[in-house]
C-alpha cells in the first residue's frame, strides 16, 4: 500500500540553525500538509499546500517557516532559525484530489533543538 | 463551540469490553468524518472513514454518524490492551474543505 515517507526520522539541531524536513507524499495525491505535535500535546495544523502554493496556514506558521515542492515528489518544510520551542514531532500528510477523502500521515520527524 | 470536540479522557475500559469514543461537531463541519488512532510517539493512523448517517463496521470497529445530533462515535468491540492509544476525530468544513482535528481521547484498555 502506498505511504507517505518522511526523512529524517530524527533531527538534532543547534538553536538558530536552519533545518529542512522532507516528505514524499503518496504519488497521485494533490494536497499536502504539515502538522506539529509537541510532546504530550495535541496535533497542531501548520500549513496546507495545493497546486504549488499555500492554501492555508495557521498562526504557528510564521515567517520562520516555509514550504516548497521542489520537484514532482518531495514536499519540504524549512525552519529558518530554529528556537527551543520548535522541538516537536513534525508530521507530513497528503490526500487525493477528490473532495472529502482522508489524509494519510507519514511516520514523522522528531526535531530536537539544543 | 469548538468545530470538532472530544473528551480528552482518559477513558478506561476492561479488556473484552466495548469502548465508546465520542466526538461532536459544529455546523461548519461537513459530512465526512475520520477516526485516527495514534500510539504514543507515533503518527496518526487512519482507521475509519464515515460519510453518511448510520453505522459503518470494519472488524471490531464501528463508526456511527448522526447528523441531526451532530455527533460521530467510534465503538471498539472486544477491546484489547493493544487498543490503548489516543483516538483523533476529524471532520471537513463545508465549502473550504479544511480538515479539523479534535484534540483526541486517550483510551486505556486494562488487562
């Protein structure tokens, strides 16, 4: 069964450094998402992406965040200058173009900021 | 009212019992609903989708949708300790197709 893949599974970065989290969505999916989950807390929506542009973003998704689909397969989340509070699990999800279909999640990247 | 609301729990049930997880939603949320299971430290995993009023069964899981009362529930029959996880309810808003997740209900199945 096709799945969403995320790399790396764990990323350790010094505060202030840039980090790029990578995702390969399911191949025929058209909508892509990033979520964040701080340890012990709920899953929080960051951004949705469709047709090569951001369709929606949350208050969390401020100027230090950006997303890109650099080629036909990858979908990336960049955090420009990481802060301690960016430490969390980051999940990528995708869904097909048919309305009302579920999102499918990748296994996540654990980001640890030192 | 939150758009998708769940009791955070924990909900504790003995092994072999039926676990009943509930979710209510606001007028903004549309007719598609999803249940995800999330084990600690893992990603949400889709376990059920329901689109129309009534019940939908898949193995030990039954999803129930009641549009008039604006709730969706998940029943887990013959609960096992391996069912212990957080269960997330999600819906889609009408028109904008935005996904709204509930905060999740933590289920503990006691052996």
